[in-house]
C-alpha cells in the first residue's frame, strides 16, 4: 500500500536515549529540560526570534485569534485545512472568505481590502503546500488598516522567503508538528512571533494564564508540549536535511515523468526556498481527477484530495463568494510523497496518472 504520506520514524535507539533523559529527570511536562532544548534548537535551525512549542497545531491558531481577533471579522481563505476556519468560529469570530490566486493557490491579496469592514480585526492567511502568501502586500494592508496579520503556516517548516524564515513574517505564524508533517513531534505544533510583547501574550495564554504560581495575567488554556513530544522532536530534527533531500528526489521524479499536457503544477512564488512538503497536481476537470483517483486506488495507491471541499461548504459558515477556490478544490489531488518512496514506485504512479 502506498499512502499519500508516511511518518518519518527516527532510529528507535535515539528516541529511547531521549526517553531515558526524561526518566532520569522525572519530569514529564511544564517547561522541562527537553522542551527547553527543543525550543532553542528550533530557534537556531529556523532563524526565528520567539517560538512556543505546543501540544498540537490547532491550539496556536486558537490562541493567536483569542489574543488579537477580539471576536471580530477575520479575513481568511477557503482553501485551507478545516482547522483554519474552525478556529475562527471557535473563538467566536466571523470568517470572511476571500478567493485565491488560481496559480499560487494562496489568498488573493488584491481582493483583501474590498472585504475589510469596521468589524475586521485580523487577516488569517494560509501558506499553501509550503507556498508563501504575498506576505509583503498582506502586511502592508494589515498595517494600513490596523489589523493583525496571522499566518497558518502548517505546511511551511523550513521554508524561507527572500532569505528569511517564512515564520518571521506577519505578527504571528503557526505551524503543525503532526506526525504527517516534515518535522514532527508525533502530535504538536508551535507559534512564532518577532515581538516580545506578543510573545508574552501568547505564552501566558498557552499556560492557563499563569503569572507565577499564584497569580494570573488573564484567561488561558492548556496547550503545553510534553517532554515525550519534545523527545520525538529532538530525535527527528537531526534528520531534516535527509528528509527534505528525499522528498526533493521524489518531486523531481514526478516532474520528470508526469504528462503536464493533462494537468498543472503548483506555481511557487518567486524567491521561495521550498520544503517539498506536498506534491499537488491540478486536473482539467473533477471527472478526470476522480477517474485517476479510482485507477490509483485499484492499485493500492492512495493520493488525497487536499484541500477538499472548499471551506465555504462547511455547515457552520455561510459564504458563496470564492469560485476559484471551489473550482481548484474540485480538481486538485496530492500525490504520495515521503521518505523512502522508491523511484520505481513514483514512475508507476506517473504511468497510472498518464494513462
């Protein structure tokens, strides 16, 4: 069976060595030694100022919206994973959808200002498949209208734009460290920011609102990453070069063997150092996609319709304003991509798609 992705497992003895440290320390959570070490190593690896690792990749979205969206209208994209919109609604904000660029697949920055009202408090944009949004234009709009720019960067671990980490753009960026991601902690995620005051607000919110043991800055929740998760992260991080190189190899094989007269690729934004996080292809019609998907599944090959459907279709939102996103969501398919996927299997997948 070939799935759309496969979790990278570090050598068991290396993970066990990290676990032995936990047993020695007798410390499982609450800012433990491994958590602190992982935070420091991720800051160095990514070149970021502030990071707060968390227990999953959704809490960072909730906490950023809780801190800065103030239950207002949040301009966002319908072409993302459900967590993006669900977090907005969960925090009692109103999602206002803006359509996407037909090639980059990120929010269309030229349509954002028209969606701004006196109730707008933030922009929550998603970097898609590791492809950055038009961050400079979005941030100019946010500054002009006194809005917070928040980025769902779940797909963007290791992505650089114009020579610096994509996490260093905007007021806040979030990332997922789920088991299916390039870098993972089993479950996990993180929030990134450059401003110390923003960091303070995000940090206390992820730790029950604590100000020391007996006082509180304000409302908070429990989004802390455990030492067990940090142990996995410390075991995976040394293999990032290997992971990205392997995924690049698979992508190069798709590039060489797919028939692009029948489908389109994602267009990467200029000045992007990509991380090879996903390999989406866009078919001419949904019927063509479904035919290929059925053909692949008959051979125990399981791509994924990601993202599908357009989030406008969620039962708890009301919108019908993004025809490009709806159209792309019906025609995009992510192909298998992971460490260890053999060249011969990639060629086989391409053969079934090209048939």
